[in-house]
C-alpha cells in the first residue's frame, strides 16, 4: 500500500523519545510534516534531521509540526535527539506498522544485496488529517526547503 495526496493519513499511537507517546488524533487541527528516515546516527539521516532542526523556527511560524519516524528504539532516539539537539518529536515504529501503512517499508538494494528497509520519505498532512504532498526516495540536499515551501502554501 502506498499513501499519496488526497489520502487520509493513517492513524497511529506510538512511543516517542523521552518516554512519551504520540497519537495521530493529537495532531488533528495541525499541519504536520512526517518524515520517515532509515536510521538514527547515520550520515544522511543526521543531515536531514539537522536540516529540519535549522528550519524548525520557519516551520513553527508556518504553523507546522515536524515529526521524525524510524524503527529505532526509544533509547536510540533519545541519544540521537540529545546529540543533535533536535527540537521535534521522534516516533519509534519498532514493529514497522506505521512504515507499512505509509508504504515506506520497501525492498532496497546495496552492492547487489537485497534487503528490506525504510525508504526516506516525507508526507505533508493538513489540519483535517489528509495527505497533501508526498516526497519519496528523498535526496537530503534541498529537501527541507522544498517541504517548507509546500507547507507555507497549505
């Protein structure tokens, strides 16, 4: 299954960094950027998270909540968030239910070896819980600026 513009954002209630939980129902009435990334502490994921961090005041002014999602544990999210001073929530989807719902748990290939992993993807969701924009197979450079521009138009 793959979620695209016009689809309702899948419901979830998952653990977050800091020992909390985040339910999609708690995001209703807010514009939201959900960005899925493969793994805490890796170079591309760190660059992307830092870029969202640097742009977070602009997202706040646009009334947008940023949420990062990976299959990493809460403990790993806590370390990642502390090390890079990330100001937004990181959701732990250890069983991959949310990744599956958004269609970002995909077969990947590296040096001819096939394996399953998270496709770097971002979803812009409106206040009614409807997906308005999607970016798949994200290249980190310039991505956050593109998402911010789209979010400002919501």
